[in-house]
C-alpha cells in the first residue's frame, strides 16, 4: 500500500511532508514519471517526487560532493520519523 502524503509549503522555503519540516519547496514543474508536482530539497540540491519516491536527477560524479555523497537512496527518508 502506498504511503499517504500530506504536503504543505510555507513562504520561507519550508516544505512540510507528513509533519516533518524539510528545507525546500513545491516546484511549478511536474514529475516526468507520475505528473504530480515535484519538490526541491535544499539540503541535497535536487528535485524529487514524493509520490514516486525517487530523486529526479542523478548524483554528480564528484565523490566529495557535499550534496550527493550523503543523499539517501530514496527521498522518503527525509520525512520518515526514526
């Protein structure tokens, strides 16, 4: 069963998914896989689709990149409570 998502955006580049705050926003463009609006993570400098649970850009080739090296395999790790 798919996870039910509650997504909100606040003016100060704050995205809240399932009551978890994420630095980012809901983008105007849509996911190329499911056609839902995509979101942006400032922490990982990447677009993701919370509905598809996938990053929408590949990691860069730099093994020392501060954004890519710590990016979780799936974006839902950003809003899952431990």
